[in-house]
């Protein structure tokens, strides 16, 4: 066999290596590679790095002299790798370590923020795509991690300062500085990050991912962060021209975010504490004209909210004292506008033309602004001349809301006093001018009682300063008008000085409207403090049932005395023996309303709030000393415990607070409705308080509002759970004001239903229900009673609402007060106030004029929404019904009457019959047309004479 195998050749070799070798792990070998350049860092990030490698890369990228801020290809690649690969894999491991700060520092630049925004968009788009069942990917975790990463990058008030320092340090030329800085402004200041974060949070909310709301997705909190960043930038000393231009550009871009008041609200306190107002003045002077005006408006609004929000104008017989707050605010405004003619002209215009709503609403603010202008005689003279011209203008007297006319009258009196002390000859010249003489004639001949009084009060005050005693104007006034006229005279003696800005830091006034009851979740189960027995030991009592007990089945079972539903339990340790008692003092009531953790105490205090406040309203000063605190607390109260009658009990308590001091609290509710930080529900509760409280003051009883909460259904077993029933229940949005207006509309339309059906075409008009005759309706009406509302309704209820509404609408075209949620109850409240005041109210002509102008101004909104249209038509009907003197109505409001009739006819013809809502609106429209036609037919000759002069 050996012969078959022949050796061809032989070769000697070394020992072969073993097939299985013990080699080091690739990751261990990778960690051994040091990161000494940006290229090596990028290569390490691409090669599936371990955590130790990531730490080495982060250490290198945070060394001095290196930054990813320049938009270069290598930096962009590193940023892309970090954002799209490293963070999804390692963020949850790094976020609780010190490396998270390194990562945030690396990504804090426009280059990396741009990659993060791009990743946000891709993740959000991916989450919204409809995918097959097997292809579904969970992107919510990645969105949540990215959102948390952006929070850590932007966290702190030094963020913008650090970015700007990096831009100035690493940029190669001035052009590159501007381009990189503008990219950051587009991301962080113009709203790109805010909007994309809000979208991301919306995705998380829809996916039911439990996460605390992010501050970068909240406009208010984000704007507060931005204001603090601006304060840090402004506070830096010794910076160059490029730094200053960058800060100016940032402040200009911040206005486009839409939260100017919030930005200034967080910016100004820091600058006041640091004494950097001079730098803010230099910064504002470098902006565009309209931007300077916006910042000045926001600064004045902040000063009013922070220092003058709780000031109440008292027109009693006492001298008007000076105030440190007013002097400090004057110093602030003077510092900002000292070398700035644009701001000075804007302040003069704002005092006369109502450009700043907060300024017209606060006498202290007007005193501060006028005191700041006293340093410039030319602007002070311009203010006096403009005020006199506008104050006596006939169109202004007739159509401007009373609230703005009062503000201008106070401004004119204050300015006259300053001019008389500095240059009395100029005041004498203006008092003898044609503007003042004709203006006084227009004022005295005005149809409005209030407009005449303002002309008399201001004219008399000016006359006493410039005329001899025998030539001074003298008017016979009665009652409260005499005291108020003397108060306008004392305004001319006010001499506020320009104080130090540092005086504002010493003021410790808190903004009452910002106080809120923090929501606290209701505990699902309230364990007893006593120990529970888990096992029964010892002998047991066993109940033995026998047939003999059936013999007592026909006996009546009486309820045990002093029984309590909470005692119906087999566990004696679960019975609460320490039940709270009803509060006796107002301080106990306030403490109980704030204590939402104690369910029983909170419920009891809310149930007893209204009767306790009413009982103690005229007993000592216990209620009056805590009125605004109670109003703040009750208005901001939230139903965290899901109380059965929460809305009704809170509403009754608010009405009790209003009735304790009607004049004072009506102004407080009107002011808070427009200036406070409240929800729509809370604002509607304020309107309901004003409406129901006014009717109660007028002696009217409302059966439609006896129960503010709908009755329980007959079949509780078929009712949805409480949280769903509130959403799907019918008439869920029907407020008490809406109920009253609906009831009043039925009463007013009943006598004219058949008449309207005959006059207007269409067989189904006003045939929704059967109406009673006029005699039957008159029988149901109550006898006249003393009306305590008539004397205070105009100055404290009606004019504060209409005046502030005009200020808000003129300040913003897209105001929430013209929305479909707030405008209908607002108009219904004004209609109720007008009706409750009665036809004999002295201020009824002026109230009619203001309300008619307001209703005509919202016709465009009414044509788009049926709820607003319903409220507008109800307002017109209330005007025609309340003004019983139709002759005066035709004379003074002839143009408005004809315009209303033509528009309502057009509305009636455009509505289609069929639906219940359209039919209800057609009923109101027909009633308005009939009432207008009655006046027009009777006084058409007089109206024709009046309208001949109209152009």
C-alpha cells in the first residue's frame, strides 16, 4: 500500500497559529485611541462608540479654543452625529451625570440648534404618518428626550450672553458675526424653537405620555426666560460696538414673539435691582421708532401692574398726597425719555389719544408721566394745547367713552397746574383761546350729563387759576358733584417730583391679580388616622336569624337620631369624629378656602361663604378689610375637588362680595376682567357677578337664576361620569347672564309678537311659541321699588366696562374680548346693567350713546357668529325698551336708529327659517325692527330735520 503514495516534494514549516485566538475587545482597543483633533472625534462618533469614548469626545469638544459655532463642514458633521446618533443612544444615560452639562455646552450654538430643530421636524412628521401595523415606530420617547435636551441647552439666564460671546470670539469677520447671530435670533428669539417645541408637546399629549409641561413650549414662561437673558446682556459693562448692535437686534426681534409685556415684566425688575436703567435707555434709543413705542407701552403697563394696580382713587375732601411710587415711576420714565424726542412725543400723544390702555386706567400712572414731562417745557405746553383742543371737540364729546373723557379731564387739570406754576402766561393764553372757549360751549351744551359735568369741573378749575375772583366761572352743583368738582380743583395743585429710580426697588407691593390658588389633586382615598384592625381575635358575636322576625315586617322603621351618612359603615375606625365646623370669622373663611387638601373643611367653607359675607358685610369692618383678598381668592378658585355645587356656591359668594361695597368692588371686577390673568370661565364669572349683583341692587328677583347648576337627571344610572357629563351635557355654556337675557327677551317680545308677524313677511315669524297679551304681561311685572343701583351704575359698573373694552380693542385687533367666547356674555351683561338701572337714571343718555356705538362697531363680528348676533340684537332691543322717552331717542340718536333699522332688516332677510337657532334670532330681529319702526313713524319729521345736518 505504501507504493501507492509517492512523495513529490517536502517543505519544512513553522508551527501553525491556533485557530482560536484570545484577542482584545474592539471597544477596549477603541478606548485606547486618544481624541486629539476634531477629525478623530468625528471618526470616533461614527464608529459605534462606547460610553467611555463618548466621554472622551465630550471632554475634547469642551476644551478652550474649540467650538462648533462656525458653520463649517467638519463642525456640521460633528453636530449631525451628536444630535442624530449619540443623543438617541446615550441621552438617558448621560442626563443624570456631569457629562450632560458638557453636552449642553457643546450644543449651545446656532449650528447645533439648527440640527436639533431639523430632528424635531422629522420626528414630528414621522409620528403623524399613518403606518402599517408591523411598521409602527415609537417616536414619542425620542421626542421627549430631544425636548429635555433643548431645555438643558437653553436653561439659565446666561444662555444668550454665552452664545454672543462665542460668536464674537470665534467669528472671523464682522459679516460672519452678523450672519451667525441672526441665525441664533431666528431660532431662539423669533419663535422657531418655541413653535417646534409646542408641536412636540402636542404630539406627546396626544400619545398620553405622562410628562410635565415643558417651559420652552409655553409662550409666557419662554418669554420670561428671554427677558432675563436680555437683562444679563444689557447689564454687561465695557462691551464694544458689535456687542451693542447685537443686543439691539435681539431686543428688536423679541417684539415679534408677541409677549412684549411678559418680556419687559421679567427684564425690568432685574435692571432696577442692578441699576442699569441708563443702559436700557441707550438701548431703546437705537431701535426703530415703532419698536421704541412698543417698549415704552410695555414699561408703563408693567409699572401700573406692579405698583399702581391696587390704587383706588378717592374723591373725598382731602388733599392729594404725593407718593414715593409715583416719584420713582416718574424718575424711571424720565430716565428712559430724557434724550429721546420720539418717546416724549409718544408720551404726549398717549396722554391725549388713549394709546396705552394701562395709562387711561390709572391716575397714578398719568401723574408719573406728566411729572416726567415737566422737565421739558415745550412738551408740557404741547400736552396742554392738545388736551384743550381734544377735550372741547364736539365729536370727541359725543362719541368718546366716559372713561377716556374722565382720564383726559384729569390730565388737563394736572397739566394746567404744572404750566401755571412754571409759565402762568401760557396758561392764560390757552384759557382765553378759541379752542377753550368753544370747547366749554360744546361741553355745557352736551346731551350727556357726565360730559357737561366734566366740562364744568375742569373749566372752573382753570378759571380759578387765570381769572380774577369776580370773573371766575361759577356753577351751581349739588350733592356728590360738588365734592368731585373740588377734587378736580385739587388736581391742579398736585406737584409730583421726579424721584430716583431706586425708589421703585423699595416698594413691596404685590400684584393682586397674580395671586392664585395652586391646584392640588384630590386624594382618591382619605385614610383614617386611627389604626385599623386587620384580623378579629377573641370571641365573636354571631347574629342568628329566625322566622319570628318576619312578624315585625309591618312595623314602621324610624331613622336613628343624629345619624350621619358617614356612620353607615361596618368599620368604626373609618368614621371621622373630628368634623370641621362652619367658619365664624372672615379670616377662618379665607384659610378654609385656601386649604384644598382638607376636603371637608374646604367644602364647608365654600358652602357657607356667601351667607357669612352677607351677614357680616354691615357689621364692623371685618369684611371690608378683606374684600379684595376675598374677591381674588374666590375668582381664582378652581374645582380641584369636584364639588357638587362649586360653580353655584362660588358665584353666590362673589355676588355677596360685590354687594358688600358695590361701588368699590364693581370697579375692581371691571378692572380685573380686562387686566387680570384669568381664564375664560373666571372672566365670565366676573360678568355674571356684575350682572346678577346689579339686578339685586335694583330690587329684581330672578327665577331663572335660582339654581346656577342644572338639576340632576331623573335616571342617574344612565348619566355619563361627572368629568364626561360636564363636556357633553346640553347647554353647558349657558351662563346665568345668558339665562337672564333669554328670559328678558321673551318678556319684551311677548307684547309685540303678533304685530311683528303682521308687519314682516313670512308665515313662521315669531310663531315659535304662544305669547301672552300686553295686559297679562303687565300684571306679572313687579311694582316699582327704590333702585339703589341707579346712582352708581354709570361710573362704577357701566362706563368702566365699556371704556376698558374700547381701550383693549384699539390696542389689539385680535383681542380675546372680541372673541366668540367673551363678547356675547359681555354684551349681555351691559344689556342687563342698562335694564337694571331703569329709565329714570340720570346717566341713561350717555350710557345709551356709548352702548349704541359699541353695538354698531361689532356688526362685522356679529355677521360671522350667531351667538354674537343674538347678543347684539338683544342689546338693541334693550336700548329701545329701556329708553321710554322716544322723543329724546329720536332727537339724539336719529342717525344710529336709522342705521340700526336698516342693518337689522338686512339681517332678518338673510336668515333662513327652519332651524331653531335661526328662528330665535329672527324673533329678536323682528322685535328690533318693530320697535325702530314705531319710533321712526312717530318722529320721522324731527328725525329728518336732525339728519339734514349729517354728512
